[in-house]
């Protein structure tokens, strides 16, 4: 038994799946345009800085919204599968606390309040001090968006959810080990894999906080762990790569047309396209992104700190930049590029100070 376990660990090390790293890094970088375009969203809610509705920019968000954050939970589930081959459950939990819970709490105290502060400045002309706002932030609860200056986990909801889901899923994994179900999963018809969007969709309504669902992301995480880490499933999905790609492209185009013309964004259709997109990107990524490049090496270290820093920097930068008289396109491009450059700079400053 120990020999087989050792061989599996060696196999995982030898076959490093760089496409998982590259997909994760690219998805995190997408947050810059997505959160920039949110400044002009027409979704019926504001943003920390909001300049009114723009249908084109909102539709660009819709192009990626069904899959880009769900993909991160799927990739986390796949990564957990390989991590648990090399770590005990106790060590895995300790690692989750160190990598998820502590950064979440740090960011919640020192970064997220600034986003809410600038929302108050923008919408309410708040002129008070930072300490006064800090007290307000941690003593006022509204809709958890933070757009009114009250408490919010902000973009760090992802880290909090991933921490909760990782530990909850570990209990499931303990009682239903991968090895006990892998042969049954491997025999699943491809049609059944496509239909996994149904439980994903149903679980969307469990633990839903303003559109952020613990239930849905829990299922996505487990699907990554049990299904998309299964070599037999991947092998058969690769055989229908062209079909998946066409369905992804056509479905995404249809979603954009429906939203742009009719503001249609139905749950069933969105969850179906979201899941098909994840499958297409996962298989496509395995084909063309499974390589180690300078991009991979750099962003494997930088992407997580960039995720934690990016939205606070973007909101503060946008607050000042939107006061210029430039048109929407110029403002959007400058906020997206400028916030990215400032975030990378901040990452290197933090790295230098703490010698990360």
C-alpha cells in the first residue's frame, strides 16, 4: 500500500499540471477588466465607484461572469486532490489556515475598509478620518456589499468561501476517499458529466449571500476533486474537445446577445454555459497551456498577493481618475492598466518589506 502511495506521489510530481497554474493565473488577471467595467455596470446595483450604466461594458462582464470565479473553485478542488496525496489531513488544515484564513483576516482589517471608505467619499461626500471610518465599517451591517461604507468582506469573499469549503469538503473526502469512487466516476457517460450543471445550479440557492453561493461553489470544488482530476474522464472529454469548444463559443455569444438586447441572464442558461465553459477551458488549457513559462513562474508567486491587493488599489485609483474629463473608453483603459501596474508595484514593495 505504501509503495503504491509513494508511486502516486512521484507520478504527480513528475507530471506537474502547469495548465492548472496558468488557468488560475489568467483567471485572476481577468479581475482587473471585470472590476474596472463594474464601475459602469447596469446590473441594478452600484459599485464602490459607479458612473452609471453602460451596456457594452456590462455585456463584456457577462461574457466571462458565468465561469471565471467558478473555475477558480474547480481548480482549487483539483489541486486539493493532488495536495492530499502528499499531505496528511492535519497538515492540509494547517496549510489552509496559513494560506487562507490568516490572509483573509489581514486583508479584512487593512485593505477592504479602504474600499468602503472611498465608496462613502464618492456617494456621500464623506470627509471624516480613517479611524472614524474604521469604527463605522466594523459596527454597521447592511447588505454586505460595502458600497455604502458598511461592513463587507469585499473581494475577499472568495478566500473566506474557499477556506470554509476546503474544510467542509475535507470531511466528505475523509468518508468518501477518491480511490473508492474513482473507477465509478471514470465510467460516467460524457452526457452525465455535462449534466453536472444541474446540481451546481440547484445548490446555488444554498448559502447564497447577494449572489455569492457557498452551496454552488462547494459542489464545484468537489466536482474538481472527484471528476476533473480523473484521468479517464479527462481522456474522454479530450475526444470531444472540438464539440466543447464550439458549444462554449456559441453559448457565450448567445448569452452576450441575449443580455445586450434583452437584459436576459437566466439562472438555468447561465449555469449551463458556465459549466460547459469550465469544461472547455479545462480541456483546452490542458492542450495549450500545459507548459512552464516565465509567466507561470512569476504569477505562481504573484497571483495570490495580487488578488488580495487588486480591488482596493483599483477602487482608490478609480476614485481619483474618474474625476478627469476623459471619455468612458479612456477612463476604463487607464483604470484597468493603471490599477494593474500599481498592484504589481505594491506586490513588489510588500515582497521587499516582508522578504516573501
